[in-house]
C-alpha cells in the first residue's frame, strides 16, 4: 500500500518549454516576423523541423561537449538564406548545408531556464520537514531521457539521494504506472490535497463575520451570498474512498431546483467564491426539488466521494428522493 505524504506540485518546467526556447532562438536569429510567416506558409515543414529538434532533445551530444546537428527542411533553408541574420545569433550556432548546428553551449542554454527551475523547485520541496525521510528520487517521463537534465539532477542531489531511472524508456514508466493503478486503484490509500476544494453557499448573514456587500434580503431574512464553503483544504489528507457529507437547503421557499457549483482556491482560508484566489468553476450539480410544501426546510444532502483521481459529488433531495451526480477533476488547480 502507498500513501501520499506531500501534495502534488509542479510548474512551467516541462520539456515543452525547451521547445519554446528553441523557437525563441530562431526568432532571435531571423526575426519574429520571418519565423511567424514561415510557420503559417509551411506548417508541414515547420512540424518536420520541430520533430527533428524533438529527436535531439536528449542532449547527449551537448552533454558530451559536441555539436548538435538538426536537419532543417529545404524551405527553411531558403527562408534563412533570404533573411539577414540578426545580432541574436549565438556565436556557436550556424546553418551548414542541410543542418542547423548548435554548439554545446547554445544547446545547453535552451535547457538552462527549465532545468534550473526544476532543480530549484525540487530543492524547495525536499526541504520540507514532511520529506525528511525521502531517500530515493525516481526520474520518469519523456524529459527524464534528457542527458542534460539527468546531469543537473545528479549534480544537485546525488550526494543526498539515490537517483533511480528506468533502464528502458522512462516515458513508458508513466503509462505502466497508470495501467497498474487502473487495475488496482486501492494501492494508493490516501492523498494530500494540492488545492482547496469547495462549493458556493448562502448562509445567514452575520455582521461581525460577513462582508456587507454580500448581504441579500431573501423573504425577509438577511442572507450572505457567494460564500466559499470549504469541502477539503490544501494539504489535508484524504483517504481514497472517503465520503464527506453536508446538508444544504433551498434559498427560496418556492424553489424547485437547487444548483450547487464547485470551485478550487489556492488559499485555504478563502471566504468567498469571488475572491481572487478562486479559479473558474470545476463543475456543478443540479437536483430537482419539486415538493415545496416544507418551504426552505427541505434537506439537500450533498455527498462528496474521493476516488483515486476524481471527486464525485451527488446531491440528494431527501423529500422527493431525486439525485444528481457530477464528477470533478481531482487534480485541477486554481
């Protein structure tokens, strides 16, 4: 059995950002208008160029101090020949015959911001007291094939941790893990919430607690609208298969439909769904409540079930027995 001891984290440090840096290099060399025009006029050739670069992104030649040669399509060579190279060309980058040749420094520079971001992020995470017992780091995913990234991780962490990389394709390890989890989802017993989940809610207005601008008079009663009713907070441990239940009531005595909308927030102390830390709605559930004979004294039982990779919410109108269900993205963030 496996339990998560720290929340999922990350940032803009994926291999795709190395692609962005490669495109920026080309724009600096030949000008942004020329590259944009080429991409629009020759999409097939552009895709070929980017695929050729993808094949070189392991960075093994650059890591060994050698030139990386990327085959360029004929149309790109024509564009390059007819465009004056700008001062943005690094000294060790040139087009020779049918190849764009990047010296080791130029190639490593494409990786540097991304790799540096990964190392810094890992340092910050591993310094958490919750992770004092960590002894191994596993590198998986397509980017784990990069010699430049592997070298940076080894330099930063090999004296403190054992670094493990699948002997076969590290990208396949991700797929294998997903398949194994699908076959036996109970392997992971609990997760640490990466963000705060909640739903919209109306409550009795309390002057000492609530924002006066949120006050609404409903059928003679002072209510506070737009409240972010927290279901689980960031860093809270939730058992896989756990269900949380809360009771809601209609706002209006003649209300025949009750809608509950779900949100996430980066602030565990969030108060309102209009706060800047709250992201867009991640789903809503609508349940019919046709019998209005009890007015607003009708119980709507909201159940939130935490699965392995999703949250399932259901609303039960206890008067009529009507039920509505929605699945929310367990891994989404604000």
